[in-house]
């Protein structure tokens, strides 16, 4: 399926700095319980100008292992493999849910890179719209029933597209910050779970670990 998905990536995005797949061929085949979605890849698009979406696709299709997972198997920010801030937090969540990272589809709503979300604020909705057919294909073909979103911006967009307006759960961190995670469902039983972004929230901390909430949201969809 992953080869079919590449045909849904807009041609005019291919030579821009960015990425699409955060897991390999195994993750984008069969039936999957959840789909992980952030807003867009981070990093400086000028400094990483040669790391284009086109080149990224080639690496995933022809060089990465079928069971590859960017959160487990990549070195980010010159840190040891799988240790950069959000990587172990995502792996922690999947591990506690009993899921193999290389088997779980993961991507970003927008494939183009930016240092901060606010840098694409003016074009965010337009870029998300042209990338959405890719994600809808993933959701439909892999029979995804739960989408786990990293951050409020990603969650808002996915809920809007899937018409997930019925609130079915909430988790509030047990700390002074008290950030919340939410779950909304639509009329066909798809659940959108929105978590504080793992680049900021430490999901490995007992006070802010959303795993039990995510597990319950997936079960009760």
C-alpha cells in the first residue's frame, strides 16, 4: 500500500523540505488499530533544504527496513538513536499499549517542514487540505478506528475532517500545569484522541502519562 500512497502526495510538495512516513511498509499494510498524526515535521527548512519529501520517499521505499520506525530507529538532533526528546515518549506510549512501533502507521497532517507551527499559520489549512486525501486513504484502507494526534492543532484539524464532535473522554495531567487530553468520536465510530505534544509533555512521567486514557478511549470507541 505504501507505494500507492506516494501517488497521493502533491507533486508541487515533492522538492520541498519535509517528510511523510514515520514508519515503514509493515505499518502501512493490513489492518491497524491506531494512526499517529502530528501537524508537520520540525526543523529548519533552510538548513535541511536537501532533505526533500522526494528524497525521503525514496529512502523509505528502497532503503529503510519494512519494520522501520522513525521514533525508535532514527537519530534526531545528533542524539543517540531513539533518545531525542519526543522519541522515547512515543515509544513509551506504544509499548504500554502493547503495540510494536514498526507496525503502527505514523505521519504528519502536513508534509512540509517548519521550525514552528506558527511559521505555516497562513498556509496551514490549505496545505493540510491538499495532504488530507493521503490520510483519508490510510484511514480507509487500514480500517483505522482511532487517530492519536500530537498537539491541539493536529487534533482540531482531524476532528473537523472526520466530524468527530461527540466528546467521549478527557484526561487532565496530575501536576501544576494541568494540561488536558481529549477524545471525540464521530457517527461511524471513529475516535480522535488529542494529546499534549510529546515534544513538550513528558508522557513517561506518571503525572502526565496519557496511556491509560488512550487505552480506554480506543476500547470504548
